[in-house]
């Protein structure tokens, strides 16, 4: 069975967490919206899920994964599903839920990383909320970023099995997700990250190890990896990174 | 086994979604932080989980549920756990994940309902971000609220088993959560809700049926139910509800 991923075609966004898990698992998948319209691709393929009235489990928003007849949305639910099928999560209830819990905390942080540049509304231009973005970013850098990275560092340091992974003694999808968060933060806040990274040695070591995994490295160095840009969740604006 | 719930003692907040599920299940639980310090209660009992270095699965934030030796955080993970144990969710993987997916969408909406009054930072006073709150609220009422309630209405109308429940043919925890969202919206935006409620008849009918369930009614009419107030997630400010 070939998985079908539906996500915005020009940004990494939330879809990237799914892509990283699929790539690490060497799973057979197609990034549908990035295919030509003539071959069933394009955004209309995605909108059919968002508006169709004959879908058993209608999604609220992308990313959406189609696995056979199943249609699954919400990044963390898709990852829980893939984690179980591709050995990217523990098999017991306890470990499976803990991995998922960490992913949800990552998802929460992602909303905050987005809202620094869009504190008032997704649908307003950045330029129309720049002053507010400056105020929110200041708080993000002084309080929220250290709180989140400090938490992940704490989880790594307290993992009884290994300080090299967030959960247990081997790679899970939430290790990949933390890698991606660091990638995004480095793009959006290069100066800030240069300053604060030494505070989180276990987190950064995890990032470096994930970056060197053969399949992840092959993927991130390929044309398939959409470059970060100022349409995505993580955005670089010089004035927000002092 | 008696469950232990740890949450802020003076607001409904995210803890209320857990309380409603526990009440509907008639589960044995104690709301620990609301007990006297002399009996092991108070916020220090909660902070021990947030700062302790000997916790296998350290929580990032409350609500936290202790179930025997297990410590679980993230509202939706706690509900998934309780749903499986108290027949408040389907038993199969597919239905269980779908219920959880809807809960996550509810959680996402809750963040937006909070950020209308705190668009710049949780740690700034409302009075210092009132102008920004006005702008964000306008967008929330015109775009986000209709998008979320319209989605839930769509899920109800497309449920092949019953238009009386979000999932399958019987009550799940996400029905309780949607009830709570309507409760919060009616408190925070009474005029707005009076205007828009006729657009969501299935959602409002579900709210009314949940309100009349004997255990929910006994709970919401009791002293145990903390009244909504301007410290919680849903807040009433006259200027935000025109």
C-alpha cells in the first residue's frame, strides 16, 4: 500500500513532521498535492477532503494521510499511526502514549512559533501586525523558547534508558520532530539560537545525530526537501532576531 | 484505585474537560490542588510534578492525571486514557483515533479562544494588550469561530450512525468537550453566541442533551463546578462581545 500525503505544496509546515517519519521509515508514499493537476495532484485534491460530504472522518485541516481506506488528520495522530506501523514508537500503551504526549507538547510549541509573526490573525499580512509581532517575539525568546527547550532537555536528561533519545533506548518519531523544531528555530532565529544553544547540549546532540541518519540526510539534502521560506510556520524576519 | 487530578484550583480551564469525563464516568477521583495544604493539597502538590527530577514521564504543564503509578499530561492524552477505561470512546483503533482527532481539533480551538484576550503573551496583563485583543477578537468572531463550529456541525451531520453524537451512536468524551466549549463561548461572548447559534442546530442540540445528563447536571449545578471567571481560558470582557 502506498500512503498518500496531502499538504500545502510550497512549505515544510506541519507536513514536514510526517515527511520525516515517512522518510526514516523508508515508507512508500506520494506527496499528492505536489504532483501535477493532470495526474490527480494540486491543491484541489486536498480541498476535496476538506469540503467533501461523503468522507467518514472529515479532516479539519491538512496534513492529511490516506492509508488505504483510512483518512487521518492532525499531525500527532498521523504520527501515532505511523509510529505503530513502522517501529517509530514503543509498542506498549504506556510508551506509546508518552511518545504521543511529547509530540503534542511539540505541536503546542509550533503554534507559538507561528504566532510570533502572526499574533493577531493568520489572515492578516505580517506587515500589518509587525509591531505586535515584535512584542510577542520578545516574550517568545525570553520565556517560551527557554521553557520548551528546557523541558525537552529535562526529558532527555531524565530518560532512564538513554540520554540520546526522548523515549526509551531507540529512535522514535518525536526525536525526528525535535530535530525539525531545531531546524526551524535555526532558520527563523539564527542569532538567538547561536546564543542559547549551549544551554541545551542533549537536545542539540540529538539534533546532530538525527541529521546524520542516512535516510534523513539523503532526504534533507535532496530536492524533495522544500527550503524554509517566509510562507511557512517558521519565518525569518531580520527584525525579529536580534 | 482513586484517580488524582492536578490542575489550577480557581479556574475551569483545561482541567474542566477532565472533570467532565470523570464525572460522567462516576469515577473515583480527587481534585488534589483544591484540597488543603495540610492534607497534601495546594499548588505545591502540582509543582512537584512540574519540577521533580525523579518522574519517569515529566509533564510540561497541567492538567496532570495520576492513575496508580502512571502520570499522564496533555488534556487529550488523559481523555484518550479515560475514554478507553470508562467506555467514553469506541474500542477499535479506528474509532478511538477519530475521537482523539476531534478532541485535538477542540484543543486547538481552545488555544485560539484563549489568545483572543492574550494575543501577545500569557504573561502580559490583558489591559496592556487590549487594543490587540480587539483586533484578534474581531477576526476570531468572523473567521475562526464559524470555522470551528461549522466543522463540528459538519461532523455531526455526516456521522452515519447518529446526528446526536460526534462519534458513532453513543456518548464519547468529545461530546462532553464540545458541550464545554459551548459553555465557555456563551460565557465569553453572550451577544455573539445569541446571534450565531441558530447556524449550528445539531451542535446546540448536542449541548442541550449533554447538559441534561443526570451526572453532568448534578455536577454543573454543584459547588464543585468552579464558575467561569476572568482568570480562565474563556473570559468575558464587554468590549470584546458586541
